[in-house]
């Protein structure tokens, strides 16, 4: 019985460790500035002269009163949603004999 508990605990720890490694591998970024617009799916922030639109959903953690004009720091990750691989082009630099 103790052997089974040790094996189960080892498996649980291995899964938790591998999940933590995968999550840690995704780099996070930040943008800070005044809020220009807020909706259920997006927050727009002024960064210098640029308008940054960051997507959000129900799982986005918000602390404080998020409203237009508030200064915020948004932490985000860049994740690919799709990848299109283009066909390789033929090389035109063949030497003639």
C-alpha cells in the first residue's frame, strides 16, 4: 500500500513539474499606459503615440477599477493562433557548365 502511495505521489509531482516547466517557457511581456477603451474582449492602452489593443476573456485577472483613463500595466503573452507554411521557392542561382 505504501509503495502505491509513493508511486502515485511521484507521478503527481512529475506532472506538476512538467506543467510548471511548460508554463515557465512562455515569455511574458508588459505594456503600461492610460486606458483608451475597455470591452469584455479587449483593453486599448496608449503607449507613446501608439494604440495597443490587448485581447482579454473571462479568465483575465483584473485588480482595481478598470476604466477609461486609468493607468494600467498589462502583462500578456504572445501565442500563435495559426501558422501557414509557404512552399519553398526554386533557387535561381544555378551555375551553367
